[in-house]
């Protein structure tokens, strides 16, 4: 094993472990800490589940392809299923991030009516819609041939056990110029535009609230200092959340769109691997960027990592959580 190969092993394995571990920690934190049983955290759990499934089902296969020179020995049918799972979970993660931004805007713009507007039934419907839309957006085009230049289903002539690279076959997402524009716009550029608008509105509303606090309490320097600190923290938080999303996904979809407009699918290269795993890295950062800014989440993380909760209390809270979910659905 060369030095470069060892570094690749270390990086890919670290991303997989951190993605799985971080998102498992999010699910456990919400499930075992009663203060986190809020409707808004349903979106956080849905995001964690999507990123967790990506880390369990997709990233190990993607890492195997990277380390085996893109050789895929499982045939064309399983390759199409793997690609569909990849597209579905990444799309679900992006759309859930969009839902979180909209929910945060509603919470900060109209806090008194937020509980009436964002009800458990509406949240459940939104989450189910995101998963169904992601499933449809991923599996239908690939298994109906909408994404290829000749509109034939890709990889059907790829036999099981044939690693394919000698015949010019690669287990990758093929596309034509029409479909790539629809997919990239619907699953990334439009959600990115909406997220930018939502977070800009959140920052503007938060700044206006800080200005009102300063105006109502001009004689208290401590209150003004606290308001300035909150404004700064809100700015840093929004910049980190939106910045990480753009940094991770914008290079991939830009490359993806550019290759589709060229109407030619080239063999995967180093640039393809870099932008792909940079997009995967967003699923690793989500458990840090979204829940970790919340003090209750940080406390839950600390208790879980230190194993401070007794097992009887965990079982009791799990039962309460299950009853709460059943009552919500009924």
C-alpha cells in the first residue's frame, strides 16, 4: 500500500465513521432527551436518518469504487440501484435542509402563531412528501432511461461478475443535456435560492428584533451588549449553515451540469471524485452544524458520550416517545 493509498483509506473511512456516528448521535439525542421532543426537531431527525442511510448504504460502496479503480463486480442492475439510492438520499438531505430553513423563518417571523401553522400533521406530511419526492426523483429517471443520451436504461448489458472497466463501463450516474438541467435545478439550484432567501429574511428579522431591544432599553449597557452578542451569534450560525451547504454541494452540481451540457459522459476522474465526496461531506457536517448550535443538543451529546443516563430511564423515555409519536400519527 502506497502512502497516497493509505491517506485515501484514512480519509474515506473517517468520513464514513463520522457520518454514521454523528447522525446516530442526533437520533439518540432527540429520542432520549425529553426537552428535544419538539415538532421542529422532526426535520432534524429526518435529516439525520437520510444522512445515516447514506453513510450505511452508499458511502461504503462509493469508497470501494474509489479504492478499486472504479471496478464494480455486482452487475448493472445493482449498480443502478446503488446510484438511485445515492441520488435519493442526497436529494432527501437537501430538501430536508430546505424544510428546516423554511421552518426556522416561520418560527422567527411569527413566533406566536408558529405552533398553529406548523402542526405535527403538517410536519409529518411534509417529511413524507420529501421522502416520496426524493424516491421518485431518483428511481424513475434511472430505471426508465430518462437520464441517458439515447433514453435507454443504463448498464442493462452489464453482467454480474463483469467489472466493466475493460469494456468502458463505469458505475456512475449517466445524463443527457435535458435531464441534467431539470435535475440540477429542481434538486439543488432552486432549493439553494429558497434557502438563501429564507436565511437572509431570518437575519433581517433577527437584526430588527435586536434594534427594537436596544431602542426599548437604551440605558442598560448589559442588555445592549447581550443583544450585540446574539446578533453576532446569529450571523455566524447562518453563515456556517449556508456556507457549508454551498461549499459542499455547489462544486458537484456545477460539474454535474457542465458535463451534462457537453452531452458526453466521461469516465470518472480525480475531479469527479473530489466534488462527489465534497458533497458527501455535507452529511458529515450536518450533525454538527444544525443540532450542535442548540444548547439542549450539546448537553444531550455530552450525556450520551459520557454514558451518564441509567438504562431504566432510557427505557422509560423511549416508551414516552413511542406513545407521543403514535398519538401524533393517530
